[in-house]
C-alpha cells in the first residue's frame, strides 16, 4: 500500500509537467500506483479481518466508493483557487494522509522483535 501510494504521489506531481509526455507519464504512474494500492488494501482487509470477512470487505468497498464520490467535492475549492496546481496540492494532501495510515497499519501488522 505504501509503494502504491508513493507512486500515486509521484505521478500526481509529475502531472505538473508542461509537456504532454510528462503528463502521460504522470497519469501512467497514477494508474499503476492506484491499482497497486487498491489491490493491496483490498487483500489486506480480507487477510486481517478476524471475523465477518465478507462484511469487512464490503465495508472497505463502501468506504472506497464513498471516498471516490466525495473526492470531487474536496478538490473543487482547490481548482477554484489555483487550477490544476491546486488540485495537485489537494490530492497530494489526501495521499499523504493515506500514506501515514498505511504506515500505521504496516507497523501494527509487523511483529516486533
């Protein structure tokens, strides 16, 4: 999840490029990072749920779709203030929180020696 989220952050920052190739590279990194993070998170929920795995998976998917639906509302003020660079700031801020949560989950799941 951390690698996928880091790739999403990198890809989002690369979309600030003024070249078409740079923008396409950023969007490609975003696609790869997104699917890596989402697949890993979905698998992690199923593997770590102690009971009612189907309910845990359904709750994850509900949160996923709710977050995706509300993303436009979150990013709209950033767009109004600064255009695409503002959207990048708003998106990266959410991704940094996501990265922090993924690190927290990783630390809790990793056995301490």
